[in-house]
C-alpha cells in the first residue's frame, strides 16, 4: 500500500529572542526551506501502518492505516492506568507553561532565524501554569524500537489509529511538555543543537508533489526522499521524561488545542534542515492532509 503526506511549514522569528508559545500560526511567512508548497491530497492513498503485533488478518482500515480491532488488544484495568503507564509509554507529570522566552545565543541561519545553534537557558515562566499528568508513547508510531516510524498518514488516520489501540493523539501542550521537560528545554536533549544526537539537518530533498501523489511515480519518489531512521537509533535523542525522537525523524500530528485554523497541528519537525524544536507548531495543514515526512505518536 503506497503512502503519502506533506511537509510542515513554521513561522520564523525576527529577533534573537524566540518567544515560544506552543503554537506557530500559518499566517506567519514560512521559510523557503521549510515549505514545499501546499499540494492537493486528492486521490492520495494512506499509509500502510500496522499495529505493533502485525495482526493483518484481524485488521480494519482507517484510511490507509491498518489497525486491529479493540477486541484484539490486551486488556488493561483502570486501576493499572491510575498508577502507571503501559510498558510502551512513559509518564509525564509537571507544570505546563503556555509561553516561554528562549533566547538564542547563535543562529545557524541569521537571515531566517529558523535554526538556533545554541540557546541560553529558558527564562522563568511568568504565566499561570497548568498541572498535567499523562502517558506518551516512547517512540513514533508504531512505537517499536528498531522499526522505522510510519509516515504519510493524515491527522484523521493518526487519530483513529491511536483510538483503536485505546490511546489518543497528544494535544499540542502535552507533546511540548513531554519534549522539553520541566526546564523548558528548546531541544529534548538540551540547549545546543546537535545533528548527531537526533536525525535532523539532512540536506533538503526538494520533493516533487506531482510524483508523490501520482501512483505510477510515487514509490520511487518516496524512496528518494526518505530520510527516516529506526526508532531509538540515536540513544541521545531522548527527552527528560524518556520519550525518544521528539526532534526530527518524522513530523508528528497533534491536536491543535486552539482549533484554529484546523484541529490538526504538527510538532517536532523531521529529518531535514528545519526548526526541529519542542515549542514550534505548524498549523497550516488540514486534517486530511498527507505528505512524505509526516507521522505521529499517541498519548493516554
């Protein structure tokens, strides 16, 4: 089953201070590198994602993502959930700050202010915080170490896949908190950008949307563009809470809590030369949109 999706575009900062709320709106001008243009997804097939147990015979299809029915899943009691997370998830608990100032000490690209080589420590939170406690997948879907994450899934397909396995898509604030930890780190691994720690900053592939969406050229174009690595391939790419690959590898769908302009948002960036930080969120793509670098993980 062939797979498709779309590249996320984020707004760029105009000064050396990144004022990092948890949302970056599409009204801001995207960087040339981050944007591949908004191609129509009509006729596009979904991803061939399978549940970790690979039970294809019992699978039902949500768009192109195949998932087994809820009856096939192991039962976990409410009491177990109240005390701990499932073994394939990590627990996140703390105070979420909706707006954090993160001063950049040195930009990699001074003209666009998209990638910061090194941040100073984030300034203290001066807004009302929200206490959160939840579980997040250790890895990107299908949440299995050693397997490449699935991609080319739409937000609706990602949402449905999480729900079938008794989970849900993370909200944007949950995803941010799981990535940055209590110190509000700009990168899950610290203050300095590190292309060795995570799968980021690879050369931009200049996708051809026509080839991505054309079934006759799709497979070859996706293979040319593919920069994914197996989940957990880089042990240093882990957040303070223990979630892996939250910067780079594949962009991840989340629930945009503002609902504007869509319920869908993208967090974390992908393997290319984009922001790949904890705070920025792309909100330019609607819920049925797919492209070559979009994946997801689930929360609970």
